[in-house]
């Protein structure tokens, strides 16, 4: 049997042998995240003399099994170790045993189910190169089936690597297999999730050409995507098409329609649709009612929400924890915290177990009001009720402590997160970094970033924007630009917020030429400036002493509708030209 050819997956994703595996390390952009903030020591050089020392090629601890195995261990024991490590989620160990067994020269064939599970496992921990290696082994020594290829296609789709997924699909066909409905559903689902509905329908057409019958799942995926675009009539046509094919829509299909109607504000239509389900041979479930209840309460329609819950119970559909969490969240949003606490008591009285979503609105509400003692009390109450707080709960408290000037207390909580089984995530580090930097403790702030990277937590857009903002506030705009350039080289493309932060930094430094260059760079990189971008630029020009030019620019932008008339009037007040012998401004013409 042939193995995967090099045109199947680029060399960067090809796995060779276990001994050639490199240890996991951070990407180059991660190491440069704080470099621009730290002055390099001219006396320090790497052993190679290079700025970026090469990664050492050695056997990583992650690729060695945790057990030492003698050469005389029987095949059955290898298989036992293999399955045990797979169940424990030790996928690198599993791959080691798999490599050992197929390489022993005894003609052992890898288990198809084990390999398929291993492929899924490697994608779960974002090691697509090793997932490919498993398929290589399966093709060379075993007999892969459509399910194994589907696991590979699904993994690449979830990793947003649709090009690789298509290559696997081509590979599947070249091996004499026909894609099944699951294969097509994976591709359709991925395209729909990325908003590429046109391409999704092309795959649907291909499904029909392959004489593959679409299922309820196929139609539900498409209906959900169509509803998110607000095209109810098209979704209903697909619903009719399902029925013509003899397919019976299930509650998931109907809930996709209800969800779409609610998201588009068509709550009345959604209510009508729920009431029509019985005539369609389907009873609405608690999810159906929860979708509608959330929509009612989000728009402040409490009376309708109360009537809906009465109808829900009368139809024999009991509210669940999510129902009550929606009530708690809505009450907290309107400042009715005491009433929200009463609802939480009802949850417990009914024998239901509140979850993190039940507590989080209350913790957030207390934090927002500065009642941190009660927020901590509810965290402790969660634990005593057997509901362990998640990192979202802790991040809410950390952020509140930092905003209220209690950075030391936040740091104490932060240090204990791993001990309570809730290790900090990138959001936790972002919160602590900003707080420490703002309090003047820049060394510890940068230490947070370095610690985050050392733990393998990748920086996100907020990490970059926070660091860029802090640098700009301290007048280190050139260093901030270095980070912006670094961000551009990663998968995290700078957003309008990133550019606006740097643009503001240049404006405050009275470096207007550089600010204009930032605007040009935004346009060049297809990042559309927003109203804030133009306001910053106008104010920067005005405060730099060019008031006439600022108003002229504002006039041009308001005529292009890039800024609103209200914004123009506010800017005109900031830079009045009543004493200037100039032509009438836009606001003058409106008098």
C-alpha cells in the first residue's frame, strides 16, 4: 500500500518518525510579544550568534511513554498499553505504542477504531501533524475506511484548514471510497459556520450528484445557517423540501428556525411557530421555550415572558436550570439583584442544581456595584453547593478587584487558581497584566506575559491590544508599532481597535504624519476605519494647532458620511472658528 504523498499535506504537517519529533515550543511571534518592551543586553548572545536560536532536535518528554518497556514484552501487552493510554488521553504515548507495534516486522495490523479515536484525540489537542501520521500508518499497515477519513476531514474543518480537508476528500476518492452523507455534512457544516452559504449549497448539490441521500441533519445545518441570515422564507422552503423527500423534521430542526427568528427580533413570529409545532407532529421542548423566553426578556417584555412560562408549564414542559438562569441574568441586567437571589432560592427548592451560568450574573452584578464581599460570598456559596466556579467566574472577580484598585487581592486570588482546579486562561493573564501595568508595576506586568507564554497559553487579540495600549499611554509608540507589525505576522490580524490605539498614541505625541501613515496602512490591509478612527485623527490635527485643517477634514468626512452630523457639531465646538476669516463650515450651513 502507498503512504500519503507529499502533495497530500505540506511538509510542515508531515510526521516522520517518533525519534524525529521536536519538543513543543512557542511560535516566534509569542517570543517577540514582550521583546520590544525590553532593552536588549548587548553583552548577551546566543550560542549560535543568531537572534532566533534554532530549536534543538531531541526526543520530547511528551513523545516518550511513561512506562519503560523491555524488548521482550508480548504483543498483547503492547496492545493493552496502547488502549490504556488512549483511554487516559495520553495520545503521544498511544502513538509511540502504535509505531512500535507496526514496526516490529510481524505484520501486525493497526486497529481501525483505535486509530480513528487517536486521530480525533490529536485534533482535540491541536496536533494535526500527528493525526496525519496516524492516517499514514493506517494506510500503510491497515485498512482505513470512510469513518477514519471523516475524522481527518472533520479535524481540519474544525481547525479552519478547509484546504487540507479538501485534500483529504480528494484522497478518499482516489482510494476508491465514496464520500458518505457524514462527509458532506461535515463540509457543509464548516462552510455554514464560516458564513459561506453559497459554497455550502454547492457541496449539497455534489451530495445529490454522488447519489447520497441528505438526512435531517443535512437540512437542519442549512436551515440554521439560512435563518441566521434572516431569510425565513428560504428556510421554510427547505423545510417543505425535507417533507417532500419523506424526511421528518425533528425538534432540533424546528429549534433552529425558532432561534433564527428570535435573533432577528421576530419574537411574535417565533411564538406563532412554537404554537404550530403540535399540528406539525412535534411538541416544543424546554429549549424551544427558553429561546423565546430569552428573546422576550432581552427586549424587556416581562409580561409576555410570564405568560410564556405559564403556557410552558400548562403544556407539561417543566422549566430547567437554563430557564431560571435566563430569569436571573435578565433580573441582574435590570438591577433587580434581590429578586434574582430569590429566583436562585426557587431553583434549589425545586431540587435543581444551579450551575455556573446561574451564579455568574449575580457575581457580575455584585462586582459591577462594587460589592466585592458579596461576590466572594457567592463564590464560596457555589463551592458549598457543589458547583465549582469556572474561570469565567474568577475572571469576573479578578477584573472587578483590579478596577477597584485592589490589585494585591486580585493577585492573591490569581495565584490560587491552579490550586482550586481552575488554572488561569489568557483572559486571566490579560486582566492581571493591565492592572499591574496601570498601577506602575511594569516589571511584574511583563512577567505575567512571560509566565503565560511559558505555560503554553497563546496570546490573543486582547493581549496584544492591552500591551499596545499600555506602551502608547507611556509614550512608547514606536515599541507599540513593533508589536502591531508582529501581530500582523500572526494569525491574529490587527483589528480597527488595534490601529486606533496606535493612531491615538501618535496623535498624543503630535506625530501627525505617522498617524496618517497608520490610517493608510489600515486601508492597505483592508481594515476599514470606523468613526472613532476619523475622530481621533481630526482631534489630533486640531490639538496639534491646525484647527482650520481639522474642521476642513471634518467637513469632508461628514459630506462622505464617514462621521455623523452630531459628531461634526461636537468637533466644531471643540475647535471653534468664529474668529477665523474662513468659508462657512458644514454646521453653519445647517443654521
